C-alpha cells in the first residue's frame, strides 16, 4: 500500500475519531475497517477507539450495516482478529477488549448471523477462528457480566468440525470451548448434587458464585456449621468436577477464615471479648441524607448509594475544632474517620448491616459533622434505612478485620473459569508421564543430553 493511501486512511480514521465524519453506510465502514487494519500498534488504536464516543458509535452501527456471510468473511472477521492481539487483552485488565466485544455481541443480530453462517458452512477459516475466539472470551467472563453464550457455544462445538479441523488454531480453540463449557456445567452439576450446601441462612447458596462476600446480619447470627468439603471428597470427584469442587472449596474456606476473624473483632469492638478496641464508635445515629450521584469536573455520575448520618457521641474530637479549621484538621489527620474503614450498624446486640466509611471532608466539616456510609447489600440497605428512621439508638462500630486482604481474592475465585496447570494439578493420574512444558528449551536439553 502506497504512503499516500496510508496517509488518506490515517486522516479518515482521525476524522471519525473526532466526530468530523460519520460512518453512514457500508462503504464508509469498509474504509473505517481498512483504516483500522493498517494501524501498526493495536493497543494504541484500541485506546483511541475506547476514548472516543464517535468511534464507538461508528463501530456499533458499522458492523451491522451488512451482516451477510460474504461481508463477515471479508471485513467483520478481520476486524475481530485485529483485536485478538495478546497485548490488547492486557489493557485495563481486559475491560477495553470486553467493551469492544460486547459491541459486536449486543444486540445479537450480527452474532446470530455469525453463528448461522458457521452452521451453514459459509465462513472462511479466518472467520471461524474469529468466531471461536469470541466464544472462548465470552465463556471465560464471570457470571456477574451477565453474558451467556453457552447455547450458541454448544451448537458450535456439537457440530464436530472444530475438533476435526485441519487448522491447529481452530482445533485448539475447539478444545478450549469444550473445556470452558465443561467447567461451567461441572460447577452446576457439583452444586446441584450437594444437598448439604445452601439453606442455612439468607446468604448460603449451593452455587458459591451467588454468595455475597460480605456477610449478612442473618449469617452472623447463624450457629450452624458452615459447609465445605474435605480434601478426600474433592479428590474423589471425576474430571472437571474436581476442578469446580476445588475452586468452590477454596472460596468457602477462605471466606470462613475471614468471617471467623470478623466475629472475633466484632466481639472485641462490642466489649464482650478481650482485645484492643477500635477508637471509632458512633452512637445515636440520625439519617440526614442519601447520595446516589457524584459530581466530578462538572459532570454528574451514578455511584453506589451512600447514606449520610450524624451522631450524638463519637465525633467529639472534631466538634471541638472551629468550623473554619475543620478541613485543615481533617487533611492533616487522615486516620480520623478513616476512608474505607469497615464496620457494622448495630442496635443493642442486633446487627443491622455492614458498611464502609466513604470519607468526605466537606461533609465531615459541617455542623454537625456528617459521616457517609456505604452499606453492603440491598436488603441490609433497606433495613438500615428503616432502623435509622424508626430508632434513635442505632450505632456504628468500626471493626478492625482486614476485609481488604480477603475481598479481592474471593472475587477472583468467584470469577475464575480457567485455571493454569489443570492437567498437572487436577487431572493427573498415577504413573501417568508428566506433560512436557512448552516453556522448556527442549532443543538445548536434547543437545546437552547428547553431549554427555
């Protein structure tokens, strides 16, 4: 391609990015795709598209201007394969790639045409790779994403052509799709077969992915023994059920370790158990505001709901500071009403709900000071609002449990579909030879052995 042609495509891409030109028809989209494919760095290009609403709109509308198998083969599939670059998935922990693939998936007119073209044997090899790669990416997303392509994946894999394909890449993607489907179905089968998991309280479910990481008041009051499997039980499971059982068990054990520490710290905070008590205990709470929006750079954004409360006792230190000096005091004393400090709302001995402090200097500097709390869970939020309106003896206790050390790992376990070294760690059979690692320099090892 000539330099003049490259310059024209670069200028056209820039004009779409900055909203100077719109992708209004199929010919415009062909040119837009061509301008994308000639870009040498996929990561920079993806960032430019993500940061431009004009480009996202052009992509969303453009891929649906023509959904025939011929157009999919010639343009759409090549665009998708351009996004398949390994480093693109590393951008923003995969969220940029997910956002672009979701544009292709929803609404499902294009997706359905893609699948029908595959079933009708109308896709070329590179387009089959693009479809299978997208399926594997969607199957690997956590259930919280709300994406479900299992029925389409099952149609594609049951066709039989993937696993018998002469192309290594298609063959490997077929195995990956099959594995991901087995992992999802194994998780459902193992939880469905267990009649001891779930039902102890309002946060106990057979599927561990449905369990809220932070406990409910009902759960904290439950005295029944928590459910988890012994190692022998997991080892006796077959195939992919063993992998699903292992992830399930790791989640339950780690979360129970967190809850054990939380119960101890809660008792210490209440004074019913010996130990170092937290400095912050807000007594006699009153509800003064509810916030579901935040304003940044003049733009209003939706945020998780937070409630603002005042208290009768517990903020004596700042109340002694003159109103005009409070912001300075708060900026120099970061540990006072610490940001993201975890605690619980209680009334007497009853746990109302768990919450974290959203430290807002402007609100804390008011007279009286207002503490913003983000309450965990929809039901806990409803109950907390009700109690704060009905009663004047609701307190907030800061609990010193290191929730931050557990929560990210527990979330990762809930979202885990693929696990590295599954063959070696979970599917290994006695006296079965270990699989050769693709990372080992076997040509060098062979030469060394021959030299000796």
